[in-house]
C-alpha cells in the first residue's frame, strides 16, 4: 500500500480500467472509503490465496482519508523512498507490474 494505490488479491476477474469502491478499516478510526481503478491484473497459480493479483490506483480519496493513510503509512522515507525523493502517486500502485 502507498498513498497512490494498493495491491490486493481477488477471486473476481476484474478488468483493467474498472472502478471499484472500497473501504479500509483501521483500529480507532472511522472506515476510509475510496474509489480505485484497476491498473493491472495477473492470474495466480492454483493454491494461491486468491485467483488474481490486482494493482489499484486511488482516484478519489478525500483529504481526511489521505491524511489518515499518511499517518498510518508514516513519513515518505519510511514508504520506500529516500528523504527529499518525490513519491510516485501516478498511474500505478508501487510497481508498474506485479511481482514475478
């Protein structure tokens, strides 16, 4: 998960470009509702925790929800970037394609 998107597992055969409305549930905080776009999908092998590995890009995240996620995820340097390095919140969540 990053401020730009999230990777999920799904048993549903989603399509790239499809929009999903989802919620995060956090301890001691109200649920965070967001809209995300499917940016990649890969079928997983038999025995995996789900049928598909899916990359979602946040496209509608209220400022309060963004602030809450930023607090949960920590400062940008703890999210994989170096201090002063611009964080990518563009067209993909964390990677341009699923892990090999």
